[in-house]
C-alpha cells in the first residue's frame, strides 16, 4: 500500500522546490514543471508580458494562501 505523503519535486525551469500536482511544460510536452511555471507558460502563450505574469501569479497566491498565513 502506498501512503499519501506529499511529494516534493524540484522545478527544472525555475529551480524551486514545490509540492502538489506538477504542470506539463508546453515547450516539449514532457517536462514536469511547477504550477507557477505552468501558469507563466499559459499566460505567455496568450501574449501576457513578464511583468503582468508576475502580478497575476501574486494574485493567485493571495487567493490560495488562506488558512495558514497571517
Ligand atoms: Zn517553476
């Protein structure tokens, strides 16, 4: 039986350690990257600039960063 422990992975794109569900890189369709980089790639693909990408990510983090922080 496998336990349901949280798996940590290192994102090859930004080098950060993350947990949870990885995203599939659009660049080659096989590299697993962190959800943030997945979001960045998705935004980039629709023409969102770097600065705006970071702003959007910050907003996402704020929305999900509920119970633990503060
Ligand atoms: Zn990443």
